[in-house]
C-alpha cells in the first residue's frame, strides 16, 4: 500500500496559480466526484495556501498519475505547465507533511487555526462522497488529533495571528495610523469577521462592510460596529475609503480597475490601500497600475508572516516533538496494517501444522494422563511461538516496505493477495 500526495502550495506557486487550483468549500463534493474518475480513494485539501490531493491504494504510481490528471483537467493546463508548480510526496514524507500542515507549521501564518477546520472539512467531504478508505481516514483523524494537541499543549497558536489580522497590520504599516482611516471590508464570512475585528481592535476610525447578502454584513456590523452596505453600492462608497480589504469567496473579481480609477478621481490625490486576501483574488490585478493605489495580495503578506515565524520558533520546536511522536504512532499502525494479513496467515498455518502433527503423535502414543497431554500441548505451542517470534517482530517493525511480507507469503505458501 502506498500513500501519495500531489499538491500546489504557497511555496511552489504564486496566488495567480493557486487561485486557479483552489476549490471553494461548496464545490468540494463535486471535485471529489471528479477525482473518483481517476483514483479509487482520495481526499482533497484546498485552502488559500494550498490545493493537495491525498490518495492511497496498492499502486502508488497509478494514483500519482490519477491525481496529476485530475489537477491538469481542473486547472485546464498541460503536464509541463503543471509540473513546475507541483510537488509529489510519498508514504512517510506525505504523512509528515499532512501532520505539519494540520498543525499550522506549513502555513504562511504559523500556528493559524483555520487549517485545522479545513482538514476536518476535507475528511468530512470525502466521507460523504465515499472516497475514503481505512488508511486515509486514520491518517486524517491522526492529523486532526495532532493539530488539536499541538494547539492545546504548546503556545504555537497563542494570540494567533490570522491572514485577516496580518492584512490589517499590513494596512497599518502603509497608512501609519488607523484612527484617521475609513475602511471598507468586502466579504462578511469568517475572514471578513476577523478583518473587521482586527481593525476595530487597532482603532480604525470607521468601517463599512459589504457582502453579497446584505443581512450577513448587517449581522457583522451589529456585533462589531460599522455600516453594512450591499455589493451593488460599492461604486458609491469606495472613494470615501482609505483602506479596502477584500475577502469574499467569489470565483471572479469584485473590484475592477474601472471601479477604482473612478473612485480615485474623487479622492483628490489621497492614496488608497487595497489588500486582497481572497483566493481566488477579488481585485483585478491592473488596479496596481493606478496612481496612488497600493495593492497587495495574500502573497504580499509574507514579510509579516516571516516575523511571526521567528517569534514562534521555540513553540515550533515543542510542536515538532509532538508531531514526531504522533507520526511514529501512525506509521507503526500503518506498517501493522500492511503486514497484518500475512502475520495472521502465518500464525494460522503454523497452528494447523502443530495441531495435525500433535494429533498424529497422540494417536500413536495411545492413552496419556491429562497432565502429559497438557505438557505436550504446551511444549508444541511454545516451539511454534519461539520459531515465529523473530519473523513476526521483523514484519511488524518493517511493514512491507522492503517486500518482506510478500516474501514470507511466498516462502510459506500462504493464501491471500498483497493487501490493498
Ligand atoms: N477564513 C480565513 O481565515 C481566510 C484566510 C485567508 C484567506 N481567506 C480567503 O477569504 C475568502 C473568504 O473566506 P471565508 O473563510 O471568509 O469564507 P466564508 O466564511 O464562506 O465567507 C464567504 C463570503 O464571501 C461571500 N461570497 C461567496 N460567494 C460570493 C460571490 N459569488 N460573490 C460575492 N460574494 C460572495 C459570502 O457572501 P454570502 O453571505 O452572500 O454567501 C461571504 O460574505 C476566500 O477567498 C478565502 O480563501 C480566508
């Protein structure tokens, strides 16, 4: 059995590529059904930092090719174009990657909480579409348990930053003082809520929240203060804002260069900072060329996230220790899973031989005392156990990584097939 991971993430691909690979939460089930045309079992993890496909089954190579074909079709691109952005990890490396990712160590913002929930959603969705099998389920559950442990037992997520709060920090760096600024937040989901909260905590002068569903924006402003507006009203309000943070989960641009150019004409040369943390992006990239407009996307937050990484170095070490222990436990389980059928077949065959030989001998010996009978049973059992102890220990310790389970199956002519 092999585990394969084929992915694209914030280290290997810019947001312009990641946004094409990103699968929005509502589309995950459909995408898993499409993945099912290429592989038997798989889980897709798609966040603003990454889109990854995890697969297990007997034939790792077929799964890798299946995952790559799925991504190629999803991105509408060729093999060559895709290969420059993808990474492929196998078995223990793939396990380690998922565990680290779930603990927030592979995120742009170290220790962020969101990825833990997203890993849970990825598993739930794959269960719903019946794309999981025992190893994948165990793998993701193990990663989620480890993610929770790391957050509870280390300070990695203490006062955790989020992409949203880093976006507000970035805006503060550019404008200097939020107390003189009016901010527009586009998107009233989780990211929008975190942006609005961070802006309020840092003393923004006033805030507008725009959402496709205006009631959702109204609920947020009720809780945090500010004014709700509809997306249709953006053009009328944009020029009044010094900072715009966009975080709507739309598959298209919401803020066009024409929108911003028109707004800037009304701002008498006053600058505007736009931070687009949505993936796919909400702001047309050409906006960056408009005078006095400072446009940043999620990749532009890297500098602040690097500082956050340095500050959490000690906690990262503690997290890594927990992760290593949990990975060792999972790997031991996985190896055991691989060799379990061979070990049971071996024990069964040995017991059958012992029983048959003992019965033959007992017949020849005629009547024996109960005590002698028990002694013969115990002695033959002990011989079998002692002979098998080392081979079984070896199989449990090494799994089938070097083909030893198959070798044992052949040597002892055991029934059954290679485990899937
Ligand atoms: N959550 C995070 O911490 C985080 C971190 C980094 C980046 N992001 C990015 O931020 C974006 C939003 O994430 P989220 O977690 O806040 O999602 P969410 O909780 O599902 O909220 C989605 C928001 O987007 C709006 N929306 C959805 N489809 C839309 C469309 N077609 N046109 C206009 N608005 C639409 C929703 O409006 P309705 O109320 O009408 O549905 C809602 O306001 C995503 O691109 C995500 O990658 C999020």
